[in-house]
C-alpha cells in the first residue's frame, strides 16, 4: 500500500484533510462538517473524524496503517485526557501511534 502524510484541521464549523505523498505532492484535499471535542463529545467527534478521513482514504486507495505521519489539529483538545481520547479514535481507525500527533487546533 502507498505511504503518505496527512494533516487534519477540525474546527467547530468545518474539518479539512490534506493528504500528500512522501515527496510532499498533494494527493487530495477534503472537507466535511467539523466539531469541537470538548463541547460535542467523543462520540460525535468520532463520527465526524471517521466521516472525513475514511472516505478520503478510500477515494485515494490508501490505508490508515500506511500513513507515515498524521497531525490532527482539533478544536476542544484542551487536556492530556482529551488528547489521549482523540488519539484512541485514530488508532481505532488503524493509524499507528508512533506516527500520530494530536494537538489543539490553535497550535
């Protein structure tokens, strides 16, 4: 499976995902409704993240486990426990923990 990098920016209104190959060439850019982790909760956030990421990967014929780096910048990641819960959502999708960074979208 082809390796790639991904960047995800999820705010309260919209979510954006950009996928690049290992040389930095953009393979695709995708948008979907957003959410805020701390106000919408983990269940809604899980659905919104999955609804943005998984169809985009399918469209590009990419697998989460082939990602060599993904940064998730998400609204409402305000504590270490929020970060860990958000990380678990992406790990459930198949992203490898060593290649996953989760930060507040203000960063």
